[in-house]
């Protein structure tokens, strides 16, 4: 009986991990993920204050490495000697993965800020965070999000709906009776003006 429960738990864990790995590969292939694929190199990028501002660096490549790692007895020994941070070789829960994933984008926003430009790393991080939250909900459930993350997604959804509605209004304005009538009047005036000119 205990063996069956252990096997079922192991199967659930493997299914969870497989889903997370699939999701993570998708995130790494996203068109906006390129600044977050590998650790920040402060020397190469000439940003000497990076480690003064960012206490715990994280990137999608490091997360991928941790997802591929397997727990071992050596890891347990490292925890005993070096503390819980040494145990970060693998993920044991979806929450641990989500914390690191969102840390990638939080670090980028914290260091780069958001200057309002669509191509800024801070803006890209915000957009990637929203995409990652949506994909987490789609892949798993809304239960994996905190209340604040749910509110953020709901606000984003409302903005998207408003933008779509605005787009419909703009098309409607262009194709409405009044717009067509005004275009006809302008066309008529232009035709008359062309005929009147020598």
C-alpha cells in the first residue's frame, strides 16, 4: 500500500516536472527572452554596480540547468555543510520554479527601470513576466498565482479587451454611415474642383 502511494507521488512529481520543463523551453524560445537567457556579465556589459543593486541574480539559462539537474546524496551533504542555498540544484515544487522565474524579470526591472520605450529591457521584462504568468495559468491553474499576480493578469486582460474594443470603434468610425457620407462629399468636391480647373 505504501509502495503504491510512493509510486503515485513519484508519477505526479514527474508529470509536474515535465510540464514545467515544457513551459520553460517555450519561455526561452519567446522573441523577448533574449536578454534573460544567460547570466548578466557586469564586466562585459560595463555595469560595475550590478551586484550592488541585484542581491540574487537569476536567468533563464540557470533555471534550465536546475530543471535538468537530478537530486543526489551529495546535494544533501552540501545542505548540511553549506545551508539551504546549496540545495538549489533542483526544484521540488512549482512554487520554487515560479519564484526563480519571476525573479529574472524583477531583477531586470529593478536594475534597468522602465524608460517607456517599448524596446527597453525593463519593458521587455514586464511583458515577459505577464506572458509567463498567463502561461503558468494555462499550463497549471490559477491556484499557482498569488492574489497580486491574479490582479495583475486581470488588469492586463481588461487593457487588452479595451484595446480591442477601441480598435473596433476605430474601424466602425471609418465604415459608419456618417464617415461614408463625409467621404462621398469630399470625393464630390474633389471631382467638381478637378472639372473646374483648366
